C-alpha cells in the first residue's frame, strides 16, 4: 500500500543529512560541553556551531540564542520569565484567542497567579490588526505574545506592524514562530521582536530541542535553575546531539528556503484545486494569501473529520483533524471557533500539510482517495443535505 504523509505541521521526518551530523555526538564526541578537557571542548564546538546556524536562519546574534527542550518550553520561559521579571511594573499581558496551547495554558497559569490576560479577537481569516492591539494596550501592559503563523489554519500574522505598536508603548513583544521557521522568511531585526520561540522538529530536525531568541540586553527571569549552562540562563546539561541536529536542519532550511516555499505552495495548491473541483460542500479555513505555504485546513459538510482521518489512514494517508497537541481531545478547535466556523463545519474539518518529501504522485493519490472517502461517508451520513449541518 502506498504511504503518504501529509501532517508536516505536526512534525517532520528528520533529514538524512541531519541524522548523519548527529550520530558522532552519540558515540565519539560524547563529552559534557561544560567540561574543560578535549572531549568536552569538542562537544562545546558542536553547540557553538549549531547556535551560529540557528542564529543565521533568523538573522540574530548567536549570543541571543538559548537552547531549550522544545518550543513549548521556550513559550513558557518567555511568558513566565517576563511576568516574573516585570511583575512589579505591571501585571497585564496581551495574546490572542488562536494561540497554541503552549501560550494559552501558560496564560491560564499566570491568571491563577495574579496576572490579567487580554485575549484578542481575530477576523474571519485569523488575522490580528495593529488597531486591535493598540486598543488593548494599557499602562500596566508588560508583554504582548502573538504567534507568527497559526498551526491550524496557517494564517501569517503581520508581526512587524504588531511589534511596532508594542514598541511605541514600551511593551515587550514575543512571537511563537514554531510554524513560521523554515516556512516563511524570519528576520528578528526586521520584525522588531524581543523574544521568539522556535523548534527543531518542524524543520526536519530532531524532536526534543527548541530555542528561545532573546534580544541582546534583555533580561528576564530564568525558567530552569541549576548549573551555569546557556550563559547561566537555562540550567541543565545540553542535549548536544539534538542541538547539533537543530543546527544542521537550520542550515538546510536557510539554504533551501525559497525552493521549499515554492515546492510546498505548488503541492498545496494542486491538492486544493483537486478538492474544490471534485468535491462539493467544502470550505477553506483561513486566508488564501498570507498563508503557510504547505497548509490546507478544510471543512467538509455533512461528515466527521475523524471519520475522514481514519478512512484515509486505512489507505496509508496521514492527516490531522487539527493541532497534534490536542488531537486526542473531543473539544472543538478554539481556532476555528475564534474565526467563526460553525460547530457543524468544525466537526468535519481536516488539516492537510505538505512538505519537502511530498510529490505530485502523492497529491494525486490523496485527492483520488479523498474523493472516494468523502463520497462514501456522505452516502452513509443520515444528515447529508439536511438543514442545520
């Protein structure tokens, strides 16, 4: 049976070049990078090179990159670190209703500890406008956190304009760029952000490693306490092999960025054209422009997204009904709810995300199979065409 993976937004396969660069750090170069003898210094050289490569991908200084265990940790560190460091100045934080749960749940935690959170609305395509942010900023606002690319519907937010609003008020700006990295140009200097979260496993690197960009001169409280690793900012012996893999993945992403975007967009648009031309009762969620190049989030009338997912899986096709972090939850998507998608359409939503290893044959196989699956499920549905769906 043909196997087609279309869930690159959940995670990506690790590229061979990345694995090859990581392997020596499990066997030969296994020293602790905090040690002063040769084996430790060799490991530290690997960390330094990886830091340089990740910094280069986002046009940062290597000293502004602090490695973490994942993007979620970077998000937690950014929010809790700012809250702890600036809590005496103010206790108001602004975010949006469509953030990743790594942000939303951290905000819920901060609310329980005396902070006030404003959750900005978005328009029907998932966009936040500078005017929306401007109206929400108060004298006691200490941080704005708005994701660069939405993980469910692919909306690319106007981060530069939003960061300018925050800066005009002397408010720090953080962006979760986990979905943006390697899928759209990311330049921290051009964007004007103070903090940015990124992750390796979304750019064909290993799981278990991420990073927080922290603008030079900015001091926030530490999230991990213990040793003096990461310039005394994040304790714990570094995941050297994983970080080296992140560095290689970042190098490849920078080198191949324009080609990756062009390829992903072509595969995505081919699939969208086949779906819209052959299946009735479909709705694209999120914008057609200013969108993640590999993301399609589509609602199918009269049927359940879970049923589509399971039937496609039986044909060797891997897709998602939403964020991988909440795929086991029966709670409707907070993102689709925020952009006004009715509950009936939410229940019939599938996310397709393509990547570097997706080809035209894969797309045509998925489209042909999807047409059959949707037709069969609608034949079985007792509500097909009924009012209220």
